[in-house]
């Protein structure tokens, strides 16, 4: 899991870095979101402000990288994912944009002071040099002034809906995912063996499961389980819960703490249920209870 997170973090850092670097090279005669005469692009003030931006890139990327790698020292998977999502939004919304906004503001002052205006100057439609707002333009999207994507025209109703609607939808989806992860990470499976109903009921968010006592073929304790893959479940360094495939048993329903041996293996018809408690003594109690109802 940590290896996957590390790959995601590296990709995010590299994406942020190259997006920021893309602003250094003028697009035609536009630099840092400011339209300039071509003949002044080599001006001393312009070169100095570019060097300042390069330094800012290194500082912001270094800070962002340290904060991103902090994800790897968090123990709970749910907290790792939540932290990673918050960090990702910070990288795209703050780390990438703050240095650009700062330099854009400085360059506008320099431009105004030197009266560096051109015929095709439409900088007034670009907020901070990267947000496009033009009521006279019917286009929903236009090419961004830096980075590698399109940007929405926030003066266009459809553009505004797509931009802010996408952000709201993303927030809702992320909130739901984070809530589910927290519930699953901080909830423990509970098992109820009921003679009255004739059922064994395992209660756990999303992955509840029950089966008839009469369907139990065998029950045993084992010290080793080799799970090959999950088909629909959640697996961390601490636990595995849901539908998995085990080397010894094939398809199985799993509710185990990986480091809390032994494991109870229950065979029911063409499927296995593998269960244990975090505490060994409690696992043995559950095992004895199941064995007693099978006599």
C-alpha cells in the first residue's frame, strides 16, 4: 500500500513541478499570464523576475514534497487517504498557483510602470493570469495561459457551472469516500452465533454476511492464511475484510486481523469464511462457541 502511495505522491510532485516550469517559457509574447511586447522579453527586469520564480518553484516543491511524504508515516489507511487527498488539493490549488499569482502581480506592476502595452492586450480578462473571465466571449473553454490544459470562461454561465459544479461534485464524492473509509477503518467486525435463528451473523459496514448453522461443513483453527487477491473488499497491512481469494481455499469471505493468529476457517458448501478477533483469547472463545453448536 505504501509503495502505491509513494508512486502517487511522486507523480503529483512531478506534475506540479512541470506545470509550474511551463510558465517560464513565453507563449508567443505572454509570460506569467501577462502580455508583453516581444522585444522586452529579454529585459533585465523580466529575467530577474523569472529567476525569482524559479527559486519559488524549488521552495514550494520542496515543502510540498516533505508534506506529501508525511503520508507514508500515518498508520491508518483511512487517515492516509484523507491526508493524501487534502495534500493533493493543496498541491494543485496552492503550491502550483501561489508563486504564479505572486509573479503575475509583480509583472503587471512592471508592465504598467514601463508602459509595455500591445495591440492584442487582453490581460484584463485574466484574473491572476490564469482565471479567464470575459463576458464578451461566448466560448466555454479557452487555452490556459500556463500548464497543459484548457480553462473555463467563468463569465459564461455554462463555463461557471462546469467549473464550480465539478468542484462541488468532487467534494461530495471525496467526502463520501472518506466517510466510508473512516467507518471501515475504525469499526470492528462482530460475530453473533444465534441458535434461535439458526444463523451465524457477521456485522461489518458494507460487508455484512450471514449463513445458516446447518450449512457449516467444518470449522478449524489455522495459523497461516495466504490471500492471493481481493475481488471486492478492503485490505491493509493491519486487516483484510470482504471477498478474497485464498491460495488454500479459493473464494472466501474474510474478516481477519493479519497479525492476530490463529484464524477460524469455516467451510460452508462451496465457500469458506475466515474470521478472527484482534485478541487471541476472544478468537478461541468464538471458535469454541461454533464448535459447541455443531455437536
